[in-house]
C-alpha cells in the first residue's frame, strides 16, 4: 500500500477515535470537568489560538526543550563514550550514573528549582537530566557492538586507537545513537514540562497548572493536544535527519525508533 493510502487510513482511524469519544461522552453524559467532549476541546483550542494565549508559552517550552536536549545529548555522548572505551571509568562511574537515574526526576525537580530559580535555567537542567540517560545507554551499546574481527584486522594494519574509533566504532554506533536521540527528544520535552509544573513563569506546563486551578479541563486537554503534536513533530524531525544521514542502515528504513533501543524501555520521570 502506498504512503498516501497509509496516511489516509491513519487520518480515518484518528477521526473514528474522536467520533467514538464524542458519542460516548454525550451518551453517558460525562461531566465536562471529568472528560470534556472533543468538540469542547476544539473550541478551547480555537479560543486560545485566536486570543494568542498559546504563542508565548509554546515558544518558552520549545526553547527549554531544545536547550535541555542539547545539554542532555552532550552529556550522554560524552559519558557514554567514556564508559564504552574505559573499563576503569565503567567500573567506578557507571554504577553512580545508574543510581542517579533511578531517582525520580519529579522528586528532584523542586530541588532544581531551588538551586537554579524559576527561570529557564532550571527547566533546561531538568530536561537535560531526563533525556541524557537513554542516549548514554545507546552510545555505550553502539560503540561496544563493533565487530571484534574488524577491530583485530584494523590493529593488524597498524591502525591507531583513534582511527579504530573514528572509522569503525563511530559509524557502527550511529544507528544506535540516532535511535537514542529520538527518545531523548521526547524525554527532553517531558522534563521541561515537569519543571514547569513545579514552578515556572511561563510555558505550557505552567499554563496547564493555571487552568487546573480554574477547572478549565477542556483547556487542559487542548494543551495536551498541542504537546502531543509538538512531540510528534520533534520526533519526526530527528527521524527524518536519521533517514537522510543513515541511508545505508537498513533499520533507518523501518518504522519506529525502539527497534534497537534498550533505553526506550526506561522511564524518564
């Protein structure tokens, strides 16, 4: 089946789910403060878009997510490379990293707010902490998955450790790294929103909290819809870059990003 047909079926499926949601809410007369109908969510989304309510908050959340993603991926790549290449670093540091990752980031978020304030810095730090671990794990797995026979062959040809790293280990690890980047991008968005829940001056998470105080459930659902679309677009961007750069990798032609990713099963918060 062609791509256009698949996309059409996907839209029909989403439309059918929305129609069922609308019918169930109306037939069962579910109160709007428990579960608003899609029509009410659509009206809230329209009012917010017309009034310009979302623009500033979307921009703030996107900046926090992007900066947190850059911070987390830089840390994940550096630590992952160090752990993969150094047995001593692996023995002493990796258990500490795992113990830190086991701490719920929701519990750490208030401390991060205290340390870095209510501004953008605390959200960037929180997003970076949430997203760095999946990429670190995938970097380790990718760098260590290089074929030992090929490594031995390069050593027999007098290749230096740096040449083996750049010409064999890194190309072999790239599919794993990009799979980790897809997950890390979503986790960065989650981390930014968690930070905004705890304390923020702007952002979609802060907007959800303010609507929660006024019992505007339809408005909250409209923001959740916006966040879902943002997450899909960010993930699709990384996937498109991966497909463009790693055209030689068979897994890049498959759908989904969890095909190689043990870290995809990790919880970020």
